[in-house]
C-alpha cells in the first residue's frame, strides 16, 4: 500500500484532494478519531472527546514550517506537547495525515512522499487513530480496547514534554526508552542536544545530558523523592510516582484535579521544568532543574561536597582533605578530596555517618530491596572496594540496601530533605562515632553503644569542667576590674558597696562570637549609627531584634562610661527606659546589647519636615508624658536615684508604638536615696540642654535633668532645635526666644 503510494506520486495528490472534498462533510464536528476512509489536511484538526487536546498542523514560534502536533485545546497560548515530524518539516500547507489499512499513520507532503510514519509490528482489520483525553494519540483496532493490543501510541515517543500518565524511563522487556529531548529552539521542534533520560547502570537515576556529556543528576529514588530533588514534595497539583519492577522502571505523575493544566518538560537550554497554567497569567514555573551550580555533575570532584551557601561552593567532606591543595586554593576543585587517614581494609575500617546530603552518583552501585541497614553494613564491610552504604528506601522505617563501589562523587549538601550515608573510614577516624568493622555483629553493636556513651559522658564532663573554670575565672577578673575602677569613680563614692553592686549585676554576659554572629560581623549594612563612644549595630539574637552599642576600642573615657551604664541601667526597669538585654566584655571589646527600637530616636521625627507630620498633638503629648514618667522613675522611684545628665532628643528612642524610651546612661550619676545634689568638677552633657547652674558652677541636681526636659519639651512642641534656632528679630536660641515671647521666668541659656 505504502509502496503503491510512492510509485504513483503524481496521481495520488489529486485523488487525495478529491476525497478531501468528500471528507469535509464527515469531519464537520470535532471528532477524536480518523479512520482509513478519512484524513486530515492542513486546516483540519481532531479534538479529544473532552476537548482538552487538539491535533493538527501548526507552525511553532516564528517559523513558517508546518508540523503535525498535539497541543492543549483549552488554553490561549498554543503549546505543543508532541510533534510527529520533528526533523522534517512540511514547507507549505499541503500536508496530509492518513491511517493506512494495516494500521500505520503516515504523513504525506504535497508530492505524496511519506515524511513521517508510525510503526507497528502487527496488523489489524479495522485500524483507527484516536486522540485520547490524556493527549495520547493511539493507533488500534476500532473494536479492540485492550491496551496490550494497541498498535502504536504517541506516549511511547515523548518529545520535550511529559504529560500526566506518560512514562519516563525504560521498559526492561522490550528495551523501549522513554526519554525527553529538547527542541532545537522555540521555532524548531527538531531534536536539540539536551536529553533527560534514565540510567540503569547501578541503581537507576535520571540524567540531564548535553549531547554526550552528563550534566546533572536526579540522584536515586529513595521511596519519597529523588535524592537530588529535595523540593519534590506532596502538593496540591500532582501526584508523582516511581515504578521499578521486573518489566519496567519509570517516573510518572498524575494531576490531582482534572481542571488543572500542568506539564513537565525539557526546555531548549536543557533545563527540566514543571509548568502550571494559570488563567490570566499563562504558564507559571513551578519547579526547575538544575537548581544551582551545585547540581553540575562532579563539580567538587571525588569526596567533595557542594554547598551553594558557601563561597567557594566546594569543600571536602569531614575528615577528607583536598587532593591537590594548591589547585583548591585557586578555586579548582574538580580533583576532589582524599581521606585524611588512608584506609586499611586488612586491619579493618569503620564507617562514618554523614547527613543531609544528595546521595553520590550511583553508576557503580549495587542494591537489594530486602536487606536491613545492618546487613547492608556487613555486606559493604566485607568488600574492600565498597566505599559507602545507606538505606535504599527511606519511607516509613526505612528498608533495603544501597552500596557504592569506588570513589564517591557528586555529593551536595541540603538544608532539608538531605539523606544519610555511611562512608568507609580508617578505624582511627571513625572511632567512637562510627560503626567499626569486624567482630561479631551483636557484640559490635553493644560495644559501640557503650563506648559511645562513655566517651559522650567523658566529653561533656571535661567540657563542663573547663567551662566552669573559665566562667569562674572570668567572673573573678571582672569583679577585680570593677573593684579596681569602681573605687575611683563617682558612682561608688556615694556610699555604694561595689561588691554587692557587681554581685547584683545579673545581666547576661554574651561572648563576642555570639554578637558577631548576630550582627553579621558588624557589617556596614547592620550599622544603625555612630554615637559619641562608638557605633551602634542592628542584630538578630535568638529571633529577637537587638541593637548593639559597640564602644570604640581606644576610648578610655568610653570604658568608664560603659561600666557606669551597665551598672546603672541593669538595675533599672521601667517601660520608658530602654531595656538592656546583656553586655559583652571580651578583651578590648565592650558592648551593650539593647532591645531594638524600630523607630530610632525622637530627633529623627521632630526635626524632620516629613516625618514630623506623623506626630500629631496627641502623639507628642504621649511622648512628653512618657519621658516625664521615665524621668520621675529615675529621680524618685528607682532604687538608685539617677541623674541622667544628658537628656536630649537623640537619647529618647521610640518603639514600634511610638512609646518613648530614655536611653544612653553613659553620663548618668547615681545618688544615695536621700541625696539630691552634688558638685562636680567635670561637667558633662550637651550644650544647649544644660542648666546654667550646672554648666557654669558644676552644681548638679535632679533639677538639671528637669531643665533638660524643659528644653526637650520646647523642641517637641516647636519642632525647632534649641541650638539651631534662628530668628530675624534677635540672635537668641529657642529658649531665649520663648523667654521673650512669654515673659516667663525660664532661665535663658547663654552658653551657645
Ligand atoms: C478542581 O479545581 C477547581 C478549580 O480550581 C475547583 O473548583 C474544584 O473544586 C476542584 N475539584 C476538586 C475535586 O478538588
Ligand atoms: C566487591 O564488589 C565488586 C563490585 O561488585 C566486585 O566486582 C568484587 O568481586 C567484590 N569483591 C569481593 C571480594 O567480593
């Protein structure tokens, strides 16, 4: 039949064209089947019975060429899921698809030449071609619905797309290979260089290949997902499955809801991707692989471990070292790593457990589905070329055995859904932690258990002791230092027993490493601002936002103020005072850790033309009230009587609800309960805020703070800086201006 078509190439098209006129009346409504008496021309299509898929001729992208293909019928963007004549396009609109009598689909061009055909090993009486609701194009006998008797189906010849129900893998009986191959480009469905295929060497795994180069690897199926696809999870769109039996090995999926349109395909750049159709948005990318550079096969070489979170991404597994350190130092890591301590199989090696990884390449692996992990370990330990073992199926309790022969390659670290693997190690390296080799099985387990327990206890005892000694020493040092310096400082002159004071200082001491970690190594981006004594950084400590005040190292004055602040504020608890969470004294470093105030300080609001509009009168009143409460507490209600000495807008912080919190106690002075004033030779504070009697005579009392408060109130109300105030009529500051305007008995600060 086919031969006769070829021989009568001239007459045939005319015949076809004649019968085409005849068939038009038959294919007037959407049908899903063609019979031997029908055929499809360029402007005809058939549609699956539920209307989801359509088959006919189309031109991809910008191309003018015509291809016979199947696409989604219900979505706006034409998306071909299968193409018949991938390699040989029809250059005009005269293509014809026909099913011949023995059951072969043929695609003819204008000259009647067959440019594509399906194949079959059998013949049937009454062949038809039918487009199923799944998008599968079927050739079968019209009266035989037994899948085993189908002559041909397009699902057996995937192009770049895996539809629900299609298989990706291999038929072990027939040898059929279901794999995806990329299009050359959007305009050319011809076979590109990229393929995604199942590798049956060792335990099966999928490869994404670029020509003959294996580019990325799915890793072996572990019962839940592929080891290299940690993001393959239970979801609301599709259910995936991996089938591995004597007849076939394949991956497939089905959609959970027939109204969802989702496909898995390989794109022209070789990436495998899952796309889901969203009305109004089009195709939305759901998953894509390779996900990152660490998916590049063997990037870090043998026993190398890839982690995208690191820079460079490659490292050696624990207890392994670079095989060529000089190259590694220059960022070339493909040579991989070697064991720090060589193996000695004769003497007996052990195994060390590594967790959270993508299982290495299984090309040279062996597996058994019924063995336990213990049997697996025994099997591996008995063969000196066996380098690792693990559980084959991690679903449920875990079962089966997977062994690797030869060096392990292509290991990646995951933060979630990584797997465990037990790697062969010299017995000295695996001691105490790993499962050692040789001896009877039962006894072995016991001794390991006991020695493990003993070494853990010993270790924790040693650490505990060391920590205790260290803490004790630190505390002693601190106390001595505080004692030494305390004697000479104001705060202790006023009758405070420094012993009890340091003892009462129940403030968490944080170590430098913790703070560095919390502030990203004091990074520029964490910097909140720089003050008189150092820099303030934002940080994150145990989920809480913190502000770290880091004193500049060489500020002698800063150290005294630091101690002062710690002692002062640690004792103070009031909702209008900023809360000190801890401090850090380590070497030269001195730091205070406060709760973080997201709205920064008051001056950033009241003096800023735009931000000040946020502060309406009720808010301003609320702030003034809060500052007054805080001050009242310092002056009257706290156990210590504190004079802040540096109350100003930049030392009032605002929390998220705009509650004011007085901060910066670096200059504060404490008094005995009944004491209210003192004289000091060292006047500290900020000019413009200071009371005249303090600024001029050094006479200090709670009234000094009240004066500061007054200035602050004027600033909050006026939105003008006391010192930056300028008026055409006079050269006074804000206070002077207020005095003139009101005639009130506010002291005029003349200390500008
Ligand atoms: C399927 O999806 C449609 C639209 O999203 C929804 O209305 C319908 O309830 C879903 N059906 C099932 C069985 O989940
Ligand atoms: C160890 O395993 C390898 C790979 O399966 C095999 O070729 C070799 O014969 C085995 N050696 C022994 C001693 O069993």
